[in-house]
C-alpha cells in the first residue's frame, strides 16, 4: 500500500470555486470517479481520481476557492498500481493553457481604421484530450455577427463540457462543424470574415488569395470547460445557461431527452445532481411530475418564453384559478390519452318537430326544451347498450372498471372558465327532468354555486357548442372517462332519400374516444346506435 496525494490540475489559469466534494474520508474510489466539482463564473468541471484507492483525508471544503496545485486529498493505493507521483491530477479534458500545444493566441483586437476584412478558418484548439469530443451545440449560423469570445460550438465528453469561443469579432461565412461530429485538435469549426486594420491584413492571409494551404487558419483561445454553453445560441439551440449542472449530469439528461430546465437541483446552490435526473425519470414514468400539466414537466420540449411586447402593445392578465385548473386537466388528458375523433351528421328533423310540438307544454312547465335533454337521453341509452363507453381504465392500466350507473357531465361555459356539472342517473330521468336539471346546473355553474359533488362521478360528457356555431370539433376527453361527445350547430342540408334530395335538419356531432380503452369498431357501433336513437326518438323507448 502507498499513500498518494491528488492535487488540483492545471485548469488553464485562474482560481475556481469548489462547489461539490463528491467523496468522503473512507470512501473507496475507482480511477476516474469524480472527486470534486469546480466552477468558475463560466465553467464547471468534474475532477476525476487519477488512481483507484481509499480516501485517507480531504483537504478542501465546498465553497473554498482553489487553484492549480492545491491539495485535494490523500489516497491509499495499491503500491503496484502507481509510482509515487506528487504531480497534480491530469486535467480532465481541461485546457492546457501553458502546454506546448497551446494554440496560437487570439490576434490583437482590430485597430482603428483603415479597416479591411479577411477570411479565416477557426480550428479546434487544444482541449486537453487527444480523443475526439462530441460536438453538442453549434451556437452560430452563417451570417451571424460574433464578437471576440462569443461561443462558436460546445463540446462535451462524459466528464466535461466546454465552449469554444471565437478568437475575434467578425461575420460567420461558413460552418464546417455540425452537431454529432467528433472534434479533435485542429479540426475546422467555421470560417469567419473578420474586420482587421489594413496593416494587419498582410499578416492574415485571406482565403481567396492564399495558395495552398489555401486558407489562413486560426485556433482560438483554449476552449473553456463550461456549465453554461454558448451565451449566444443559434435559434435552434436551447441554452441552459442558467442551469447549474456538471457535464456528466448534462450528458445523462440529454440521453434521457430531458431539458435541464425541467429538473430541480438538490445539490449545493441548487446544482442538479445525477440523482435528480434519475428521480425525475422515475417520477415521469409514474406520472408524478409536477407541472407536466402546464407543459413544463413532460419530456417534451417546452414552449419558448416570448416577450410579445417586442412586437407591439400587450396587456397581461392573470389566469383565474379555474382556467389554470382546466388548462392542467386538458393538457393531462391530451398528453396521456390517445384520442381518436369521429364525426357524423345526424338527421334530427323528427326530433326537432317533436320538440317544437312540446314548446307550449315546456312553457307551462317553466322549462326550456333544447336539443340537449334529447342528447343526454340518447347518450344514456347508448351507454347502456355499449358498456365499454360507460367505463374507465384503472390507473395501473390492468383493469377496465365498468360502471353500473349512468351519470353524464355537460360542459358549461362560464365567465370564470369551463366547468362540467354532472347529471346523475340520466337513464332514470324524463326529458322534462333532464331539461330542468341541466338548466339548473348550468345556471349554478354560471353563478359559481356548484358544489364539488355536483361536478364528480361523470361517466361520459357532452360538450355542446350548438347554440354558438361551427360544423364540428374534436372535444378533449374528460379523463378518466373514455369518451366525450361534441355537438355543433344544427343546419338544414339536402339529404338524398333514395329518389330525391330533401331538406333535413342535420346535427353535426363528434365523438372523441380513448383508443386504449375503445376500438374504432366499438366507437363506430356506439355512434351509429346513438345517431339512430336521435334520428328516431321512439328508439329511446326500446
Ligand atoms: N344547433 C342549433 N341550435 C341549438 C343547438 C344546436 N346544436 N343546441 C342548442 N341550440 C339552441 C337552443 O335550442 C336554444 O335556442 P332557443 O333560445 O331558440 O330555444 C339556443 O341554442 C341556446 O341554447 P342554450 O345554450 O341556452 O341551451 P343548451 O341546452 O343548448 O346548452 C349549455 C346549455 C349549458 C350546454 C350551454 O349554455 C353551454 O354553456 N354551452 C357551451 C359548452 C362549452 O363551452 N363547450 C365547450 C367545451 S370545450 O371548450
């Protein structure tokens, strides 16, 4: 056994903060296990162990500022494994600022006029690794005007991510590197047309004039390991600039297709740890991700935050609680349930004649008889005849729960938002009862008088936009129900009765169903059955 000291490697100059100590005294570490995470204002990197061994002592604490050569810890190692070596651990894909392979320094800033331009190819600098490193972001596009220090590309290995800055200001004229390339020292990144003083032009051969090697090339300053890629991302590139996470965590998140912004860091200074990524993935699998309903929690790319005021005057109003709740429910249903919607036109001419004939009686009873009670009744009969529609999938996806009761919700538009009161035991109620109860519930909804119990227990929902207009729409299922019916505006249309076209009152209806629970054939049969009942309401008695 031998005792070895591990020191801060050469990080390319300057001091950095220790933001995480990944080991404790007594830990047994393997070679390349992370010992520390260091961070400057632009960079973050993990320092791997150069040797396998047992941690005997640790000389650093989180929050300390360190520089190259500072002692990290002592390791007890197998004597055969290494000869005593007091030198700092090798920088992990960190730039070797003072090595012989140091890239050419960035040219001096362009002096004052007279000004000319020259094209130069920017090359990958020495990033401290002889292996190729993945290009994970290209931060510029042809035509972009960049300043010296602006990021051109972001490179990432499993231990470090680093941005390659532009060595000078100018306009990007060509991009050679693309996402997915493996970048090595000297590889071409992009061509830049830089502004230079006339006196300086002769020192930098423009591509168009130069004989072979045709183009003047310039390697930028050493790449900077970074937790915050490109400050100037191209339009298609997502910037994670505000997120604290080490490169290994970034890589892991990317492998899962996660945006770092979706994660909550539990490490020091809210740093995102590997465990946070793993926990998030577990929660996602269980459907427990907070905010998924508003678009921020699913693994889908989030919708960009746009400052609309840049395009004109705006007025921002807070959403009502009900609106937010509805938005969350709609989104949850939309992303969780595979919706299929089918459409039909139902001939309700006879129903309408019958309804018109009841107008006086309805007035005497003090109720308004709209098509809605007929739709409720027809839905109840169809649900009875097709129990698959009067069911819910159990949350674990293992069972179908068939309901022996028929409670139907009606979507009601209110000033505060959409609510869905539920009419219980629709199958047992008369048209008059249904007319009275739907009007009463709608009225209560509009006056915010509904009790929670009056909005629970629905088996199926009807959303009627009939009084408003439209020829059809795709309603979103009110999960865990498995289907919803949409009703649009009645229209008189020519109908071919076998010998001639006759004017008929046609009601456009749609049916969205959860394809996990219901097959297309089932839906076709259910909807045809319902259409027949509406077309000939005597069928409601059968
Ligand atoms: N085609 C043509 N006219 C229709 C119709 C249809 N499909 N459905 C209803 N009408 C008529 C009614 O007969 C009534 O006419 P009269 O005043 O001449 O008698 C008029 O439209 C108004 O009806 P109503 O809206 O007061 O009553 P209703 O029973 O049809 O609907 C309710 C009640 C609560 C469902 C409705 O007021 C409502 O809020 N609809 C909106 C639902 C909604 O927002 N859905 C969208 C959900 S997804 O965002």
